[in-house]
């Protein structure tokens, strides 16, 4: 079986064109970083009846995600660089709807991708008891469930404690991705994330969109302005439009090609 390892700001997945009989088991096996290839999960790419291509995302623990912002950029690079398409604007079917990609091509390869992520749904902040402490956090849906907690120091955010506890908190019966965001200025946010099903990751595209949307609702940032979200793996540029549609821009890169015996 042939997989392509790709990453968007260090958020790495194994990409496979076609269906797998048990993708959850494959993801658990291959995502392991000591006995497998190592990744945050696997992404399957197939033809679609309603779009140019379809993507499915399986986390490192085998659970299926509805959407992955860094992953969908790599899907665009995968299908273009491997000549499955010559189009530079693509429609990708996901479990959270059809997303539109605009590919930035340099020297015949995709260097970066702009994605219309759809409308963010930002809820009112909630106060929760987490590990015996009270925190205020803002639930946001960007296709995946997120909750954004604003902190003074993102570098030392309690990812493995508060983040892990939030993922499985009773307030979020389906689990949640936990973002910890520090406002640098109206156009810059430092964010770190504990991802549902994967733990700490270098970057989260849908989480960056959720963070920017929550910051706009809180008055920390402005609509219709580019907001740079600084992640452990690099930077994404997010714009929240008047109707809460979120536009994400960022890189996509191929790491290696992998032949696997299963």
C-alpha cells in the first residue's frame, strides 16, 4: 500500500487515494510514531459525486473527524501535484460540507492554499469546572467542535491537563478540540491546541479559524481584516467576514512517499 506523508505547519497526515476496508485500524497502526510511520492520522481521498474530490479524516486514535483545515490544504496539493487534476480551484466534499480551495502554484507545484471554510458558529462563553478549577471558554463550531480559552501566556498553556480534560468534559458529549489563545494585538494571536483524538499537535486549521472567530466576537480582533494565528508549527492567515464566513490561507508540503505492508 502506498501512502504519502504530508504536513501543513507540522500537522502531519498520511494520504491515501482510494478506500480502505478498516481505515480506523490502519490509522491507529500507522500513526504510531515509534512502531508505525508516525502521523496525526490518515486522510483518504476518493472521487466524489458532488464535488471534485472527497476526503475522510481519521485521527491517530481511529476516530473520524468531520474536517481538517491543514489536511484539506494538503489534499489540494496532493491531487494537483500528482496530476489527478489540472484545476487550480477545487471543490472538496467533507463531512462538514463542500469546501472551495484556491491553489497557489509555483514551478508546477502547489505552494499554498486558500480555503473558504464556511461559517463559524460562535457560542456565548461558558464557565466550567475543570480539574477543580473554574475556567471560562468559548465553544465554536467550524465543522469540528472547538472551545477557545483566552490566556495571558499561550507558551505555558495547560494543554496536557486542562486541554485533555476539556476534550472529554461533559459539556462536550462528542468531545472537543481545546485551543488556548493569547491576543498579541488586533491582527495577531498566539495559539496552542490539544486536538480531540490526537493530543498536542503542531497546528490546527479549523482550530485557528475557531480562535479567530471567537476573538472577533470578543472584540479582540476585527472582521474583514487578516489575522495571523501563530501556531507551534508556523503561521496561518485567517479572515472572518461580515457573515462569519472564515477564509484560511496557509502552506502545504510533501514529506515523503511510503510503501507499507499491512
